[in-house]
């Protein structure tokens, strides 16, 4: 790829489904001159209770699609895919790869009660990455790891305010608050779409931490080049699931009308 092509090449953003759209918003805000290709693996979402082998296979397929399409960097906008497959993908591809991890470090610096509640998928909660973060930053802070089975599914269905979603949130959050948690880490990008519902349970005294802004800053640091601000940027969407369904979701959350394409099937 020539230097001029590398400057204007898009950035790939990959999630198991729609959760990574919260990260994409932060990326576009921080880097308004950049173009993006977003891939949602909706047909296989959520990844939270999938096997590590399955997640790595899907991450490999989607990263190869994005790299083959000429992206200059890759953002894994999915905590589960990050903790399972990031190291593998970095061995496969010679381009910057920015991965997610639950924001345990900043949460331990923000908490006043010295109790932090981490909400994440089962795979993320039990990952070596989270164990490492707890060991590194949880020596003087109690970190409560709360798996949230079924919660990402509700977001995928667009059921942000349903009775079932509120019941799940209540069951996942209140025990941690009863244990003294005054800081909550959203360890799954899907959960950002439930921020209003979470706030109704926690009230204003609890700080909610999610890492989209930090991911955007890290991407800006590792990008090989930065295009001129005057350039017209664009976002292209792909899904392994229903293109009309993703298009309808984008409209519902106020995203500009853009075509949604079907991800090529695994060969």
C-alpha cells in the first residue's frame, strides 16, 4: 500500500453485534476525518457464552475480511473477542490492533468506597485478562466480578427498557451495591446502550465507567498517519445477520442512513 493510500485507508471496527456501535461513536468523534468499516457478527451474537475456539475462529474470519479490504488499523470493539482473540490476531496481521478490556484500572482510582462492581459477559469475567487486571489494581480495592448472562442478548434485540432487561439489571447490580460498590465498570460494549436504565437503579451517587473514550485515544496514538481534516469521511456497515435489522437499529439510535451489506460467508 502506497503512503497516500495508507493515509486514507479506512479503520476496521469489529464487534459480536451492535454493542461496538457505542465505541464507533467515540472513534468518529475523536477522529472525524477518518473513515470506518464496521462489522457486526450478529448471526453469532452474543459471544459471552461461546467457546474460546469458536470466538477465535470468528475473529480470524472477520479480521481477514477487514484486512483483505485494506483497513489500516483494527479495533476490537468487543471485550469478549478482545480477551479471547487479540493476541492471536496480532500474530496474524501486521497492522495496529486496538483491543478492549474492562476499565478496572480507572475504576479503582475513582472509587471512594473501595468497592468496584464489574459487569461483563461470562467469558470476559473468567478470562486471564480480567484476572491480571484484578491482581494488578485490586490489591487495595474489592473488585466484584458479576457475569451477566442474557443481558447482551436483550441489547441485540433492542429491548433496552423491557421488563426482562430491567429485571436482569436489577439482579446483577443491586447485590454489588449492597456490598458497597460506588463504581460500576461496563465490561461489555453492549451495556453502554443501557446507561439510562442502569442510572435509574444506581442513582447519581454511583460512577459508571466505560472505555470508549480511552479506546479512541489509544487508536489516535497508534494510527500510522492522520488524514487532513477537510477530507470527507464515511462509515460502511457489514453484518453476518440481517442487514435490514441492523439498518433499522442504526436508524433507531439516530445514525445517518447508510447502506448495510452482508458479510461474506466463511469459505
